[in-house]
C-alpha cells in the first residue's frame, strides 16, 4: 500500500476525490436521519405533544453530541427494562447492549466519513475501493471502503434505525 505522502503520477486519477463526495454524503445523510430518530425516541419519552417534541429536539437535542444522545438512550432503555422487571447485574449487563454497541460503531464510522480527509487511489488495486479515508492521529493510517462495505454500513444504519423506531412505538 502506498504511504500517505507517496503519489504515483502514472496512476493518479484527478477526478477520484470529487467522485467520492456522493459516497461520503450518503453515509453522513443516512446517519443524520438516524440521529433524528434517536432524538424522536428520547423526546417521546418526556413529551406527548408533537409540537413540544419538536421544540425539545430543536432547542435541546440539536445542542447535544451524538455520544450524549447515545448515553441518554442507554440510560432510558435500562430504566424501561428495570420497570419491566429486568434485574441489572454483571452477568446480565445491559438489556440493549447490542444496540448500544452498534450506535458506538456507527458513530465512529460517521466521524470517519465526516472528518477524515479523502485519500487518493494511488494504484490500480486500490481502484476497486469506493473511498479511502486517512486518519493522521498518532500514526498515519488509511481506511479503504469498498462499495459493498458502504452498502453494509447503510444497511447497519437502517437496521439500527428500525430497532429505534420499534422502541419508539413501544413507548407510545
């Protein structure tokens, strides 16, 4: 694999970065809508009127980080489970651990697509990838994503969104 500073002029494709914008945008857009679903679930827990839920989202949730929303959701779901008879313990953990872990993973991926610079494909083998994102913290590293992996990320967002929507309906 080429280093982050190497560039093979014979294989350089000038339109590569521009072609990656829709890929980045697709992941970020799906995640943004998913985040709004989480906000809706949280708002529905505290406010019954749709107008007031919207105000809560606009005034409070739009000022919160995703991690804060994830933590609030984790606490809310645990509280619900306890009310339904769940007994927390080290053995049983969190009743929605899989969803909470998935939210952490998806947020990490979202941050990569939102903040990491696009890496130019520098050889023909790397052209099979949809996008390369460079992380420079500590030691430079490139994360390459194929089109199939992009589709899998979108599918994971959609599955988590479906689960959050089911939890929202369960409350109402």
